[in-house]
């Protein structure tokens, strides 16, 4: 399908109708003499052809010239590249509860945050997982990292330099300082939306991973998690939420108190509502295997929805339209001086 390098110049086509009207209104008498009324009854001969033919040639010449200025071009299908124009903001909870060691990696107990780091590396760079399956990685996607506890931090802006991004996430540790280890989902989403603005027209996606309830009473944004999710929906940015609370949160092998059960239910409800409002999906990851499966699902879902095509080279059409405009205009001028010539 043809495209135009400067499509706004096609607005010049609006000039053609008044020009055509003006050309048709031009009436030049072939002979200027006070006693020419007797000539009015003579046949018109080639005058009608001269009038309409000259108008048509000039109209097509102007049309071709405007199209040439707009820069028509056709993509070379042999140079087509399959791309995934997506920007992903990974928003990771690093509050104190992420130090809980209820995940494992090939039989070794690890913390929730360490499990997230390893799975995130596979998601970004690709590689073989402990279960033998592989992830392809996302080398053409812009990836960014926001970490949050009581306050969010833009750890890494959107970048194609994924090696730097992975070094940054590997250096993250759970917040253990009093006053820094709470869970502020509202401000984390707000910062993620702000960072995604720099991605331009690409499809934008946020992946929010947390293991607890939003428990900061007065976030800086002034929004609740649901309000922040509504802003994301208005910007057409889905938020996929991952509940990485581990087996311990489900009461596996432990006696859960009524208070912790209520808190846990509130956390799940918040993550579900954030995903639902924004147009994303809610996922439960209670161990390493389910966390890997969640990232596989997100990886497949986003690849399928944002596939597009780009081209390395285009065939330019403006020289042909410019040549056609020149030929048509010269033809009109030559015919005006020969076959369609008027006697002054």
C-alpha cells in the first residue's frame, strides 16, 4: 500500500476545484472587432476541444505535481522486518516482606525478590528455566524498572540496553529501614505511567509485582491504587498484576491469624481491581514454577497483540509524478500554440 512522506501536503488538492472553475471561466475572443456578431452563428470548430482539453491537461498536471510534493513511496517487501514495538515498565515491590524465603530455585530456598530477579532475567534476556523450558527474551522492546517500598524509585528508565537493566535489578535489596519497608502501590503506578510517556507511539504495558497490600495512608500522588489504575486505563496502558506472596501467604504449613487473613484478602482484591480497571490481567505466583508460568503467559500475550512490520527500504514515487506533471503541462502549452491556438 502506498504511503506519503509528507501527507499534509495533500491538503493542496483543495486548491484544484477553484482552479478548474477559473480555467473554465476564461473566455478570450478569437477576434476583437466591433462588427463580429455575424460570426456567432459559425460552428465552434476546435474551440470547445481547446477549452476542455487545456483544462483537463492542466488539472492532471497540478494533481501529479501535488502528489509528487507529498512524496509517495512503496515499501520494499523484501526488506520487511518483524518488530515488537512495545515498552514495558516493570514495577517491583522491594518492601521488607520481599525478603521472605518461601521460593526455591533448583531445590535451594531463596527470597521472593531473588526469585523475581532470576525470572525477570529470563523474561528480558531469554534462556533456559529450571523446568527445562526456554524464554526467547525481548531484545527489541524498551524495558524500564521502577522499585517501590514506602516510596517509588525509577531504578532504570526505558532502555534497549538490557544488560545495564539486569545489573540494576540484580543490585536491588528488600527495604529494611523503618519507614521505608511499607507498600505504596499508588505512587509506584503513577511513576510507572510517567516513565512510559517517553515511549512515544509504541504500545505500553506495565507489569506490577507485589506481595502485599497497599498500606501507605497518604501517598504523594493523592490517588488510591484504583484511581491510579483508572488513569492507566484512560492512557490505554494495561497493568498486569502479579501476586508474588508465596506459599506462606496462603497458609501452607502455617497457622494464619484472622488479621493476616483479612489483610491478605485486601491485598488480593487490590491487585485484582488494578488489573481489571486498567485492562490487564491478575496472576497468582505462589512459587518459582508459577512465577515462571506467569511470565511466559505475559510474554506470549503481548507478543501476539503488538506484532507489526517495518521496512528497511522504500521505493520513491515522486520522480515519476513530477515527470508526469512536466509532460502534461508542456503538452498543454504546445497544443495551445499549435492545434488549439487562438488568433489574437
